[in-house]
C-alpha cells in the first residue's frame, strides 16, 4: 500500500509521514522531492525551475515508487505536494493503473494556520526572535508564493481525501490517515515535551540549504 500525503507546503506532510513511519512497523518513507533535488543538482542554477515541470521527475517518481511497492512488503509513505491535475495523473494515477493500492490524502488548513506553521518550520522560532516575525516567511518565499494556488487547487474532488488539520495534532492526523486506510498504528507514548523534541528534530533534518 502507498500512502501519498499531499497538501500545501507547511501543511504538515513530512511530520505526518514520519509519525506514521515511527508508529507502523515495516513502513518506509520514499520522498519524491529527492528525485527533484537530484535533477536540480545535475543542472546549472540558471536552468532550475519547478522540478515537477520536468517529465523526468514524473517518470522517475513513478518508476521508483513502482519498484519499491513491488519489492517491499510494508507500507510505503510519500509526502509530496502535487497540485497540477496532469502531473497527479502521471504519478498517483499511473501507480493506480499499475495495480498498486494507493491511498491519497490532502492535508488542508486555513491560510493563516499554514502561514504560522511556515513561520515555525526549522529554526523559525529563533529566526523570528533575531530578525522579526516575518523573517521566516522570507526564507519560505517559494512556499508562500504557491500557497493560494495550493489551497485553491487541492480543495478539488480529484485531490480527496481531504483532512482539515487546523485543530488536529500531528499524531491525530496520522491516526486519521491510518484509520481511513485500515491500518493500525502503535500507540503514541510520547510525553508532550518528547513529542515536540522529536518533531523539532524531524524539521531540522529536512531543512533545505540548496
């Protein structure tokens, strides 16, 4: 089974994916962004754009996930924002046509909620303290520039199931996805502090410097 976790940048896709992977024995995370990062690193900066526009990215994501789903016994988790219907069909759609059990979820939240989460990503609290409230958003300029498009497109029925996360914690979002997919997660035994530390560490590990 593939759990594709969609949503605008800052919606909590990566944190949710890691929460599920931590609590579901045998599951693995296959992040389609890494295919895009690899393509970007092969190209001079002047030629880099949105890597999803490259046919090589869509084909690469399909081939990698097809291989993992065919060869791995556990659940595969792919946290990735995709808002173009044609690109969605070339990735999620083709995997379904291939015969894989694909469960797709879109994490949604109000615009203000997403902006606040973007402010807090990575070293966001530190950056706000040093450089001002909106400094983290300048660092997240790509995510902010795509936010309204993401929120509009991802509300469409093609991108269901929709999960509104404004009032849900990351463990609750993970539980919802698991329940909807017929999966049973191990109990979340974290204390509030330990949970915050673990999610902060996940965020730090996924800060992009290129």
